[in-house]
């Protein structure tokens, strides 16, 4: 669900917000005041505004965030790493398990980020 922020429907950032709140008690900032099609207009909203709370890491660990980009190279999708290869995300219908080694994701990964708790 676009802009979904609870169990009635989540988008990818809503999943990140809920997991970090429920597991770590961390209230992450929401992606507020963005247009529905921001990423297709050339804006890199997540990378421009929210990576200051995160440190980029080379090798992902459990609960790190993976940012992925669309065909225009804009980071518009996020997931949560379960280990160094598997992640969960909300692409369209529900929470889905993915593998970063799958061809669909390999070239789309923008980076891995760990919260600076």
C-alpha cells in the first residue's frame, strides 16, 4: 500500500519504520511530503535526506537496510537484510523474501546501510 505505515498495508519504507520501531524501539523519520512519483522525476529522496542517520557498510548483516534503484538509477526501494544474502521488502503485494544474489537485484543495489543507534 503506497505510504502504508501499519499492518493494514505497508510500502517498503513503512516496513522499515515498523520493524525498527517494534524490534529496536527506534522511531525513524518518515518519508514525509513526497510526491507519489518522486523517483520517476529524477529525485533521489531517500539518499538525499535519510542516509545521515545511517552508515554505509560493505557487507550487510542482519537488520541492515538495503537500498535498491529503479531503471533510472534512483534509489526508490528499501528492504531489511535477514542475513548476508536474504532480505524482506514490500514490492507490491505483501512482505516478500528476496535474495540479493538474484539477477533482478544484483545490478539494482545502491548500498547497504546500518543505523547509527
